[in-house]
């Protein structure tokens, strides 16, 4: 499961000229479901999204979560998050879950957010949707993959960079 979160002051999704979901302050969540995703993954991703500290506190630091600010979430299914264009010009979506599985897990994700106390609005699964949003704040977007990034590589890269900078100062 992959999610792209955007802080918004308002967002709405329209299908065939009718608004199907709308939120004020909170998050716009584009959610992609992969073939190997499960109910447990949906619940875990909902918990991550609800508790990710990307909203500013009184000192201007990103220390508050969607739950802390009592924000809402507009969740839109987005299978294209699983698009893979490596080595080709047309993306392959083979890693995206089939529609039946994706819809079930998308709905489970939304329900898990609601169970955490988040007000959730949605689009219509597999519909042609128009999304409008107004981004909010300095940091507007975060991407959350199902699997965490390999921290050992990241830490090693940071150590190398720090050593390079120290060498440059000498």
C-alpha cells in the first residue's frame, strides 16, 4: 500500500459534476493498493496517516498529527501510485491490486481511519474523478510506502556526507 498525503485547507472530489467528498482543514490522501496488501496493511497505513506529525505546533515545528489537529481526510483511490515506467515509456501497473481486492482494502483503510476518530470523505472507486485542493503550510506533501526505507543505507549515506563536509572544512 502506498499513500501520498497533502496538507490542505480544503479539498473536494467531483464525479460527473457532483461533489462526492469534501473536507476543510486536514489531509488529501491518494491511496494505492498493491497485490500483496492485506487488511493488516490497511489498518497499519491508516494508523500511520492519522498519527504522522506533519502539522505545525505553536512553535512552528511539525509536531502535530491529523488526530491532534482534529482534521479531516479526503481519501481517493489512486492505482497509478503503483505505475512502473523503468525501462519503458508506458507505465506498467502489474503491481497494483486487482479492482475487487483494491476496493475492499481501500474501504478497510477508510474505515480504519474512521475508527481512529478521523472524519473521512471519499471519491467513488474506479470513477473518473476531478480533484480540487488548496495546499496548506510549508511542507505540503509526504509519501508513505508500505515498507519502510532501508535505514542502514540512509544512515551510511549521511555518515559519508558528514565526513565529506568535515574534510572540506579542513
